[in-house]
C-alpha cells in the first residue's frame, strides 16, 4: 500500500470526527457587505482600539513565550478510579525571604479557568492556549484541564477493555458513555475544590473565598460543560463565564458523509474493529513515517506527536469510537434552550462559530438570535463568527491565536470589567 492510500484510510478512521470539509478561501463567493457611512464611522474607533490592543498582546505573547511566571504541571490523577491526564497552570509566587532563594510556590487563585477538550479528548493539545490566557489575565488567575477518561496514549489510561469483567473495581461506563464522562468531570471538580482547600491550609489562609470559575470547552466538551452546570447548581453559582468554542450539536454535511457517519454510529462494533485493526498496523510503522503522513494537516509539532502516539495505541481506537458514535447517535440536534436559561440566570455565555464547520454549523447563530428575540433564552448569550477558522483549529498554529484572542476578549469584557461594575455584569 502506498502512502497516499494509507493516508486515506487514516482520514476515514480517525480524523473523520475532527477534520472539517475543506473549502479554499479563494473559491468562496465574496459577499459584499455595504454598510451606511454613519455606521462605519461609529465602529471605526472601536475597531482601531481593539486591533491595537490585540497587536500589543501579540507582542507581549512573543516576549513572554519563554517566561517562567507560570507553573505548568501535567500529571496523571485517579478520577473515579480512572487514571486521567490533567493539567494545572498557576502563577509563580517567589518567596521573598532571600534574593538567592529560588523556591517558588503557586498562589491561591481567585479565578480558575476550567477546560474540557473536544474529542479525541486530550487536554495536552490546549496547554499553550491556557498558559497564554493565565499569563494575560494576570495574578490571581489559574487554569485546570482534564482529558476524558480512557483517552490517553499509555496502556494504563487507554486499556479500558480489561476492566469490563471487573466493573465493580472500575466502571467502564465512565469512559465509554457521555453520561459517564460527565460523572467523571463532576468528580474532578470535587477534587479541585478539595485541592484549593488544602492549598489554602498550607499557605496559612483562614477561610479564603472559594475561587470563581470560568468554564471553557471545545466541540463536544461544550455539551459536557452545559450538562455539568445544570446538574451541579453549586458549581454554577460560582461560575462567572462560559466559553464555547465550536460547540457540537449535530453533524450537518453532504449526504454521502452523513450517510457514512450515521451508518458507522449505528454499527459501533464494526467501526471499532476496523479502527483497532488499523491502529495495530500503524503501531508497527516508524514514528517518522506517521509524522510525514499527517504533517500537511497537523502543523503543530506537539499536536503531531500526540496524534502519532494515539495512532499507535490500539486501545484508544475503541474508546474513541465508543464515545464518538454515541455522540452522533444520541446528542440532541437542537439548541438546549432550557440549559441556556438555567445557566443564563448566573452568568453570560460566549460562543465561537467558524467557517464551513459540519459539527457546529453557523446557522445556529440565527437559531440563537431567533430564540432571544422570542424571549425563550436570555440576552446574555453572545455569538461570534470567524469564517476563516475551522473546527480542528487547535492543530493549526496560525488559527490558535485567533481563538485565544476571542477567549481573552470575552474574559476581559464579561469578567474583569464586570467585576469593576457588578451591576452591568449580565
């Protein structure tokens, strides 16, 4: 089999769930947006100020890439008995006893950005973005990210099948189902709360205010955040903002792609067996060969390394398709207005849609505006459309910056500024 043939198989069995339909920008029909001159003059100053602010932040980003003002800790933790990749990002607080003392410790944050990834469910892809947000938001901010149960490159994390006959020791519904993954994330939030209490105790703080939360997610992770916040009002009451990046509601594409996907989702065992067979084959390939195969589509070095490791992990194929096919079969195909109302009573939601996205179609923007106009969902749900981006932006470094800036702008507008003027928060 030649490399082109292998690459085709690779797309069908792995990237089918994350890649977007490709459409050349040059071939898109350019719409003519003509606005009245008075409107142009009104937002001209705002546009200039926003652009200048982003340019300054981009310069700071380049200068701070190697800065050690934050601590990034990637570790495996047991969450409801399942080993899980997690990420902690905190500001450094150097001890002030001596200039020669190099000891550092993490500060006690007043706000924590909580991140849930999209499928294939690994938080490692998003570490640079979360690190940037923590740096830009300043002291008092921290970030936490958690991968999906059963989604990882090591056998200890990915080998779920060996526990199916011992469900009392480890419940395999946790990694294999959407409901299980939400239980997993809920337990992680309880662990995080315990971590913060322990940190406050170790720092000698008496009764500090519990940190506030900013929830942020990509694709199917948005659904998990929405479900979590509805099920856990105690967490929702501590939430200041929800950020959805291309939230997955339904798959809408050409008829042939939809037919293949829904057929695969109705026969998960067939898809799983083929995926695992392919991954066993790929595990025998040299790393540099797989890296070459995917280099054209995944330009991020770290993203390629994670992808290659996953492709050579046959156990992951089952976990990925068990969860992915359930998402396609069972997730609601309409906007959850009830969840928006519940969350909207406590905090705003900012949603980013991108171009030609078959997983998070831009017509949802019109749906949201229509529901708002009818008074069905609150006005504090804000949508943004960046047509130059794609759903799997995270493996395209030139797109990541745009998403990071969207998130940072939302945090600055709806959290930092709102805290100065609490009455205008929502």
